[in-house]
């Protein structure tokens, strides 16, 4: 990373050293920079002096995901059929299901993606769009299961999906995985927590498993937030 930064940053040398120290101190930035595209994006943001537009790392990760989704249009994905927000919604569904079940098959993913396409499309166009989604830069290289290119992307998409569920007063996903404190998932949900109706949500807590035989993950996840 340091070599890449020294080669591509256009800021003064002294500022480059400070920037490298900043990246190394941040777990989120270190994780992002382990993926070449994210690394180049962070360099571009620094060169363009745009760091001040982000209040925290959750905004930075979301910006990176939005940029990746936007780049898919040049690779054949239709911007009207799959605008950026629709892509994020689709991938957040996948991330939530992986949060619940641990793995999601590519067959199921194709089925969900297909359901997002209008029925009037020709078979050729539908097949071409599904192929674009299957090769999306957010995904890893597995041909059998859906994998994300980086865990930090998965963490954000889980948060994005849980946020949508909480707005609908649905807490059914919360018992299926531990939301670790200070993770991207946790920070995103805390940041947007003022949008939830906590009185109604607290009334729903008693429906979550919390017997001595259960680990009460859902209950503890909600209480953390």
C-alpha cells in the first residue's frame, strides 16, 4: 500500500507520510485498501481533496459501493433496469440471507435478480442483464455460492438491509448473527437509529428467542443499537 500511495498520490511528500499513517491506524481503511479498486478510489479522493465530504467510514464505504455499482453501466448493465439503488437493494437482500444462513447459492441469487426484471423483456436481453449481474464487481469469483469481494462490503450491505427491515418494524433477521460493536454494520445502524420507531420496536423484542436454551442474539443485537 505504501508504495502505491507514494507512486500515485499527488500531494506533498510530507502529507503522503501522514496519509499513510492515517490509513494504517484505521482498520476500515486498511481493509478497503487491500482491494486494488478501493485503494485507487481512496487515492483519488485524497488527490481531489474530497475527504471532508465524508463524516465517517460508513459514508466512505457506501461511496465506494456506489462508485462500483455506477461502473457496471459501462460493462453492459442497464442503468434503467438496475439503477444504483436497485443494485444495492438486491445485494443487501443477498447479504441478509447470508447473515441468516451463512451461504447463498448462485442459483438463488439469479432467481432473485431475475424477479427484478420486467416480464416484457426479450429472453436475450434478460439473459444478458443476468450475466452482467452475475459478473458484478461487488461479487467474488465463486461460481456456486454468492461471495462478496470483501467482508467490509458484506458488513455494509447487511447494515443497509437491516436498516430497511427496521424501518418496516421487522426484527426477524436479528437473531441469526452477532452484530459486533464498532463494525461497519453496527456503526451504520447506530448512525441511522433516529429514523426508527423505538417504542414499537421495543414492544417487538419480547417476540425474540431469549430462553436459557437460546443465546438471545436478536435481543442483544437490538439492545446494542
